[in-house]
């Protein structure tokens, strides 16, 4: 007599595989995106010579400005260099480990659709005056499904105020783990 237990085991394995396929049914094999990409406007104040109560850094996930006196969990900080130029500092430039990065773009902010995976400035100051467009790569992050990936954003410097030591940015962050799309709306890639 043949036992029915192996069949039950096969059925359970097939059901588990079907659930995994449904959860990861995107072209990338990732769980379906749940966070819409939206464009935000933010201001950052330089690390030096501004009040500690003002944010000087930005993190992609969860997206938002960061006060560096309260946290070192961010992806880039803003400062003004010795030549008076506005600069973004990825974590490697601040001695926090080479991980996050910025990549200068010649394309217009709105025309950038997908983040590249290589070429980022990770260990030095990134000069970014009014009009500069860049793609930002986060520090490595472990997703809920176990993969370690980067998050991506695109930004445009709207204005630099050397008197207030402030930079105003337009930024779109893709907060979906493993996705590189930089188009507004719910990403599919």
C-alpha cells in the first residue's frame, strides 16, 4: 500500500511555491511595489555654521531630512566647501563607510526614468550648485524578503543660498525594495 503522506508533502510544497510566485510576480522577481514614487521639495542646511536644530542630511528609507546631531543614519549630507561651493557628502566622504553615492546627470530631472547600478561617487564631496541633477544610491539595506539592496532617488538642486547656508531640492525617492524606477507613480521595475 502506498502512503498518501508524500502526496500531502508535495501539495504543501506546491502551495508554498505558488504563494512565492504570487508574492514575487513582478518582472524583477520582487514583491509587488506598494509605495508610489512622488516628488517632494526639501531644504537642507550646511553641516557647519548653522543651528543644530536644522537638518543637514537626507535618508532615502524612510525618506526624509535628518538632523546629524541626532542620527548618523542617512545617505548624504549637505555642506559648503572651503571654496564656498555647495557639496553633498555620501557616507564614505564622512568616514561612515563607503556605501551610499551620487551620480551626476546631464539629462533633465523629469526625463530620468531608471537608476543605473554603477558609477556613483561614494567617497568624496559631490559639488552640486543650482540646477544640478543627480541620482542618489542609498546605503545597503536588507529588505523584508531577505535580499540586501540599494534604494534609489533622483534630485535636482532648485536653489543654493550661501547666506542662509541652505540648499533647496526637488527629490523623488523609490521606497520599494529592489526597484530602480525613478518615474512618478507605482513602479513596475
